[in-house]
C-alpha cells in the first residue's frame, strides 16, 4: 500500500540519470494535488486551509508522508524560493495523519491509539441492532448512545497537533466509562474529542450517566466534561449519519 511506501535513497552510481524519486508534476509545473496551494500562495489567500485539504487528498491517494512533504517543499521553493513555514507543514501533516488514521480505523474494530472500539465497530454494532429490531420489547428505542466530549483545554500539552496527549486522555476517560457501564456496552471513540457508549435505555441509565459524569469531572477538575444521551433514530441509515455528525463535532 503506497501510504507506507518509502522513497528510495539517491543511488551512488555512475549513471547521472538515476536520482531520488520526485512527486508527480502537473501541467502547472507544481506537484500533484498542490495546484490549489500554489494558487493560494500567489493570491495571498488562506494557505493553511488549502494545505489541509491537500493533505487529506494526498492521504486518500495513498501518498507517503515523505512524498507529501516533498510536494510541499517543491511547491514553496518553486513559487517563493524558500522553504514552507512550520504552520504550513503542521496543517498539511495534521490533515494527512488524521485522514490516514481514519482509514486505518475503518480496517479495525479497535482504535489504535486509545484501545477503545473504533467508530467503524460501533457502526457495525448499530447496524446489527437495527437488523434484529433491537432484540427487546421496546425495539431500537430500548437502546441509546451516551456521548461525552472532553474539553480541548489551552495548556501546551493539549494543543491541537498533540495527538498522543489527546488520545491518552480519551483512553483514560474510556476506562472510566467502562467503570460506569460495566456490562456488554460498546465504548467507542468518535472523532477527536468524543466517546460514545451504546447501551440499553432502562431505568438505571440516568443513575449510570450521573456516575460517569462524576468520574469524568474528577479526572478533569479544571473544565467540565459535557455528557448527554442521544436517542437512536428510526432507521439504520439515519443512525449512520448521526454517528458521522457526532464524530465531526
């Protein structure tokens, strides 16, 4: 798979035509997927946002991180004669890494950074419930999603590009969720800051949510954690859209 491809080192041979591979060049003279970046750079518009889009597209294309960085470097040197700034590189690589991670999550039942169930696994569990009609007298209405959102914070270790710190906080919070919901519930990561718990909607749900909120507030004393209950929609298709919306939040 090209995502994990590594460009070869320069070969020390006599043939001058053998050199390090370079990104594909389009008719504009810029590397593939960097045409819009070049337009934004020359027009003075939002370069950071366009670089983020380029990072997403390159990840979907299967470009390696080295190919992605080389394309950015070549674009900047071609148009400015200098190397790109730290903020530009961060925007590109953050988008590339998050898109790549999202793809990997689709292949696994477990989120690789937190150990929680992946969004894809939660989606499959929901689809199973809808196929079985909920498996209870109340039908699909006998289940709900308990969702909580971790505060983003403003300390240096919680900056948006610190994926490891963010993932560790979600992992700890997920363990607390399993303390409050200790039966067969699915506890899954949703997006960057949220965790969702697929659980039965019974007479104990309110108390268990209060226990969860108390545990989370103890773990995050400086900022309250937002916890709420989402009812499940009537169809599987709408449930999938609900998950996507929650993950983007």
